C-alpha cells in the first residue's frame, strides 16, 4: 500500500473501529485519532475499544494512538474520516497543518451541517484538497456485521481508479469484498438520503403501518434518490441505481435492527417526540441532520420532486403528525 502511505483513522465510534480492524489486516501499522486520552489508556490496557464494538480485540502494538488530531495527521498520507457528520467540521477544523496533498477517505455517510456539502466537497473547499485524492466508502456495511466478519461488500468511490484500487486492497479480505466506482458524489448523496428514507421506514414500522406500505415506501424512495442524484451529481455514463452502493445501502438501513436511523424513526412512529427520541438514542442518527440539510439543499438549488424527503422534514422539523404526513404522500406512490 505504498501509494497510500501510512493511514490514519479519524474517529473512534463503531464504524471507525470496524474500519481500523479491516485496515490492520493489510497494513503493518496505522495511526488512530481518539479524542479522549482516558479512552486511549483503556484501549491499550484491554486491547479493545472501551465504548464501541468492545468484543473486537486489537493488536494495539501496531496502532499509534493520538489524542491530538494534528499529531495523527502529520504522520499519515491517507486520512479515513469516520466521525458522525455533525462533528466533521468541528474535528477537522482542528487541523492546522497543510493537507492539500493528502488522500481523504470519507466514511461518514452524512452531510456537513451549515454548509450542506458532502464531505469530499467540504474538504476540497475548506483545505484545498485535490479532487483526484478524494475517496468514499459506500454500500450496505453495518459496522457490527463487518466487525464480526460477516460477508460484506464495500464500494470504494474514487476518480482515480488506481488509487481506488489501492485503497480497496488495503481493506479487502476473505469476508470483505470490494467494488470500485468513479461515482464519488453520487455515492455520498445516496449515503445521506438512505438515512432519511430509513427514518421514514422506521416511522411506518413504529406506527404498525405494515410491510406492504413499507415496501412501497422503499420502492418510491429509490426512485426519489435517483432523481436527486442525477440532478445534483450528473455523470457522463449510465448510473445503475440498483447497485449495492445505492439500493443495497438503502435496503440494509431501512430494514436492519442495527440501523440507528430506522430505530430513531420507529420511536417517532410509536409516539415519541423528536426530542425524546434523540435523547433515547445512544449514538447519532445521521438522518436527523441529513433530512434538514438535504431539504434545504434541494429547495435552494435543485427543486427535485422529493415527497418522502419533504414528509420526513415536516415530521422532524415542523411538528407534523407522522400519520398525517405519510397519508399526504401515499397517493403519490406508484
């Protein structure tokens, strides 16, 4: 993996932990930015993340831990960004050394609040990073299953096919298959939208709206996703929305018991207020923030017909009754 140089994982949640496990299978050493020194001490002592995926053991002698993000970044050529989207800006803006020439791998599956930019675009505009150095990880990939070595498939998006292939090899294994793509922005937007649609699916489940209606919701969601991505991130070749980076990621997020966004929606469907549901969640439901960002982005820039996104926005941010909001869009389904 010489062309990627040393890799630094930025973040210490469940997805960051699963990715670190994959990277250590194929790389001699990695840097790992863990914000809290006390958690680093526990990690080194017990050879496992003290908070997330704590059943997974690590050879900590091969990990260079850093509680200072600049220290972690300084010794690495490739940065894997794996923090929840609401905190990307807060954490990355602590970087005060040049990273223009670094490879940036977004594993965020969210959008940067306030700017309403996908992560790779934000790094390009904020730090002057090169478009050819931007990579994204997509596809149906719950951290829990990846860490447990369940057969999984990740899509690596990069405009530079050689760089994409190099990073794919750095995480691939007998139980982790990789797929290459050049649709960086499309994969990122799909990762944001599938969280919004998973909230909608969870709301239907929480209301006991039935599998029939949920299936119709998901069918219409993938068409809505395609309309938006084709408008916001056009490419010069055919985009197959049925591929795992789009449809596959939507399905696993809309239906899995591991899906934070589905579970967040289910609580709202059961009658929880949005505030109460957020408080009950142990981890961030990216779709809550993604809903607002994508709604604002679409209203201001693209004007794509997106009834499901609008429905979820009205429930989360305008206090609309879930039952009334869903009933209002049911006749638009086909």
